[in-house]
């Protein structure tokens, strides 16, 4: 069984529709994917419907945004109920806050003589975009001629270390864990930064965090070994995924996958 438990669609900041993502995952030889759009489950139902036609299982999931001391911390929620009151309320708050954040970033760019509008960003997000994020701003900057690529936009203008960056400031990390639990899901810390693990993990575990995202295409072997050791010592579940947003980064769906034996306890916890 080949799984990729971290995939995005156009509902947040992915390049493809949920239908295209499912087809691409099937063509890439995957058996199970999780749709983990940022702060929304809008693409899950369509992806599951299309997945049935392609013999591909789609896990209902989301990636919740939170902030710790000015840094974004993302909590994945697996096997969530998209119709839960906690998740619906969070998605509403997130949509409003992300619009506010985007306007703040546009204002900061204007202070640097870089002129793009909120409407430019909305056009970049397209009609399928439920959640507006920095990749849409990056696309608007490319279309306005300020940069040649989205990667350059992040490197030069809107990355975490640049003046135009504005943290999401939507939830504390423990609050994101609580939303996932209230939605009946399994909370997993996405791509945990190595310098935050030791300080944040105790509080997240106390709030109900169940595991860490251990296996990623960008993780060095030393990263994987450290996270595996932490999970085994603490009794945490391990997951893995490509964090796939689209083909522009040079990877196709299915190029990265995890085997069922690597994440067996997680699959058992989810009933797979």
C-alpha cells in the first residue's frame, strides 16, 4: 500500500482541483491520500467521490494554522468530520482572518513600492479558492512582473523573514489540537521545526496531540531518525506525506510515498 498523507488542492493553495489531484494520485500509483487543505475541508467530499471511481481512498483531513511567538505552526487533523461544529466555526474564522492578513501583507508591500491589489490575489486564487494564502499573493506578484517565479516571490518579498510577512494569528497550537479533537480527528504536528520540538511538544501532548509528521521528501535522514526516536519514546504516532501543492516544484504525485508498515499504528488508530 502506497500512501501520501499530505496533499493540497485549489481549495487552499494547491495548483489542481480535487478531481485532478485524485486522478494524478491514481496515475502515480498511490492507494491512499489525505486531502489536507489549509483551514478547510471543502475539497474532501468531491475528492472522495472521485476517489471511489479510481479505487483510491481519500482520508478526510485538514491542516490547521496556528502561531507560536510569531511563527506558523501547522497541525494536521486526520479522519475529521467535516461537518463538525468546531471545524465549521474554525473554517469561518480562518477565511475572515486570512483575508485580513492578506490585506496587511499587501499594505506592507505597498510601503516598499510594490503595488498589487486584493483583487489581483483573488484572481490568482481562482473560483475554487476557499482559503487565500501566500502562494496566491506570489502568483499575483509574478503576474504583475515584480518577480519571475513564485519561489522568487517567497525568497525576496514574502517569506517568513521578510518585512511583508504577517503571521496568521488564528489560533495557538494547543487550540488547533483541540479543534481537531472536537472534530473527531487525530491531531498530528505537520513538518515540526527541529528548534521547536523540544519546547512545544510537552504542551501539545498535554492538549491531546497524537503524533508527528516524520516522513517527508525534504527531511534528511538525521531528521527522520530523530523524529522516529521522539515518537517511539513518547508513544506518538508517525505519519508521512509529500506536502504536495502542484507540479511546479518538479515532483509528481506518487514520486514520494510511505508504506503501511512505516505508519502502521497511525493506520490502526484511523481504522484503516
